C-alpha cells in the first residue's frame, strides 16, 4: 500500500492505495473553502496553518494501515510554497519513522491520473487541464512522456472564474457560483471579445476578458444583471478554449481527448468540448466529479506507477517547487 498526501493549495487530503490492484482503500479530504470564502480567494498563510491542523487529524485515521505501507507519496510541485511544505514535511517524517521510500509527485500529473483512479491507464491522449492555477494542453504518451503544447500567458481558466465571482461579491470558489448564476442568464447579452481570436498562437489568455467583465459589472444597473454577465463570460471563456483547440486539431487529430482539473467540472465546458470532438469521432475521457478538484487519490494513482518504476526520492533531497517543469 502507498499513503499519499496532497496539500498544494487549500485542500488537505490523504489516501491509501493498494499497489497490486490500484484500489482506493482510504481517502479523506478536508476543504478550506469556508475559511477562504470571506477573502474571495486563497490566503496562503491561512491555508498552511489549516493544513497543519487538518493533516495530522486525517493521518491518525490511517494508523491501522501503517504496518502494510510500502511507500509514502506527496505532492511536491507545483503549488503554494507554504502549503507544499506542510505535506512534504509530514511525508518525510512518515518515511523516516516507518523506514519506507518517499515519492515526490507532480500535481499536474496527478490530475491526468485522476482519470484512472481504480482503473487501468490508457495512453496516448491529448489532455486539457483547466484549474485555478493552470490552463494547458498536453500530449501524454506515458507517465514519463508528457509534452505541453499550449498554456495560458496570464490568468488561468479557473482563476478567471474566481476573480469574476470576487468582483460580483459571490464568494469562493468562483467556478460553481458563476456556473449556477449563468444558468438563468443570456449568453449573448454581452458581446465580450474572444481572447486572441485573430492570433495564430495556440495559447490562452484571460486577463483581457476579465477586465471587460469588470467594466460590465461596473455598468450594471443592479445585481439582477449579473446573471447575464456571468452567462456571457462563461460562454466567451469557453469559446476561447474551443477556438484554440479547433485550430490545434487542424494539425493534430484527436483520437482520445481528456479534460482534467478542478474547472473540468464545469458542465457548459464539457458540453462544448463534446460538440467540438464530434467531427473527429474522438473518445472523451472525464474524471469523476468528486476527483476533479485537488485530492490525494489522484496522487496515489500516480504513485503506484512511480513505485513500480522505482522512481523514489531521497528524504534529504526531496524539496518543494512552486512551479512545475511540465
């Protein structure tokens, strides 16, 4: 069994995964959404303090599994430095105390493997990762062969939802709140410009759209207008993704396509991607909704593959890195 720890942002999570079957034996996550909602976003120092309280509580429930652990895995990159340290420090203590190997896991690879929790892997595939910190397209051939072909030049898809929700005074996280508000809105009411629509670049940008939405919010006569703004924003934010993917598909034909990351739970995004893939007869893979956001189960699923390949780190050398190399 492998014990895995996730603390890259504002979710404290620990899982136990069986190596031979990939079966998830234990998984618990404590969210910090309520504590951060009053600030309209994640406060790193607060997140670290809450991890220091929550992770030991979850770990105490895992004690019956300690005697059967073969390794401990932990998210070491990317993420908030002060929160990554909490998980890595705990993982190192466990590795030393139980005399087992330690595995540092890339959080972004974890999102890819969220597709395969308690399942066999299937590669190659094209992956769209959309989260609060990342928007990128990757060609994934295997655990060790992952190539990023497009990414955001500024704000991420999920981050833009959080910031728009904050401007509207809705709270945090913004994704579900904007999605709910947009359900009753007119997607064509505000003719926001699709970012980089005239650019040949296969890249993403949300800072300009975010500013256009801010101006619309300032001009709104009442909060009743917010549902149309939210719907129009969600439509254009998604159209930006599909437009760039359509351009990319002219040179790289998709056969298996996946959407992962916390923002992949957005229903409108899922339906638009499904429509985009129809002419290509491509297979669409989606994580279960409960595994879209940050979780330790996905870290454990990666760790199983890394354990089999003996991709271990030394306790002394394993360090955190806020930015990913992928």
